[in-house]
């Protein structure tokens, strides 16, 4: 993909960071005043945001368990991993397959330093600093290539990260690059908030995050649609039940919320 290399981010505590905002929504303590203020302002627009993030973590758990248990995947790359919280990818994968290797990727120096400190004694898990906007550099990062055998199937996890890149053509290029780079038998898992169910509220939310500088790229009128997210799986075989609102993706037990109350969709696709 021909694009300028993203500038290496510096720790900025005055501008909201989506990873730290999410940490606040999930009840964490690794956030700053600007993040908390942005989170509270966002909840004034869409009060259900903490519920959405918790459902997102549940979807992550089900998807990773499926990939490790049913699909037999033993390599995971979690892009835009955010700050550590409960039910992390390596914990879920290792509960099924203790030999699984996990690479966490984030472009936030705070996330990387924090994660490296927590996981320094885990020989099967590593945290690297890279930017999804440069997928070539991400996949060739020495920390990743040391842990991941690029000739064997791998699961690329893009949970709640693509909405932070506003340029639709750039997201399409990123997905194309990742799909072409991974070997047959690999999987791509995505979750993404969509505008379909609450177009007015989500448009206000998108405008707010843009005004706060919490997302990158040109401004757009609102979140992407479910149909747009479905197109990210073009060229892959979708795992049943396809791209659905995340509470509906292989639920474990009774649904805790109406599926249409959670305006985040998710899916998992396999490369043949």
C-alpha cells in the first residue's frame, strides 16, 4: 500500500485516546482527565457505551475460544489491543491451548510500555508498537516475526479499531493487505460499531470524537454501516452466523441484551 509512514505517536495526556476512553468505560484506572471528560461527554450522547464495550469483550472471548478450540489456531495478532483488562486474548487462548502464541499490537506508547511490563515473563506473548495504518511495517515488525511463523495459519484480530480510521479507502487497503499477507487457513476477526440502528445518535458521537481529535483521517458524517463492514470479509469464507450484531455471534447461554440494542457488529472469516 502506497502511503506515508504514520508519525510515531507520543504520549499526549491532553488529547483523548480511544484506548484509554475504552479503559474508562470498562472500569479501568489507566486513563487521564481528558479521557474521562471525553467518555462522560460521549455517554451524554449515547449512555449505552459502557454496555457496548462490555459486550465487545464478551464477543472477543467467544471469537478467540472458537479460533483456538474449533479452528485450531495457535497464533494470534491482536491489533489495537488497548490497555490490559479482564479476559485478554492470551488468557483465553492459553486456557484452550497453552502453546498458543500471541502478539499484541498498539500505537499508543502507554499501552505498549504497560503491556510489556505485565507480560515480560511470558515467553509466548509479546507487545509491540506498530500502527495499523502501515500494515506492511506492522507485519514485518521484528517483535512480531520473532513470535509468529508467517507460513502457518494466524488469526488477525481487529476488535473495535477500524472505526478510528475515518478514511474508507485506507481501511479497504489495510484489509486487502492483511488478507493477501496471511497464509491459507488463517482467520480475520472484526468488530465495528455501525450506524444502522441509531443513525442520528451515532452521527453525533462520530462528530464529537472527530472534534476531540480522538480518531484519525478526514471527517465523515457518521459511523459505517453493517453492509460496509460485511464487505471487509470479501474474499474470505465467513464463519456462521456471518456478520451479525455481536450478542448474536455464537452466544453462550441466554442473551443479556436485545441484539438490536447493541449497535456493534462482528464476524470471523477464513482464508482458503
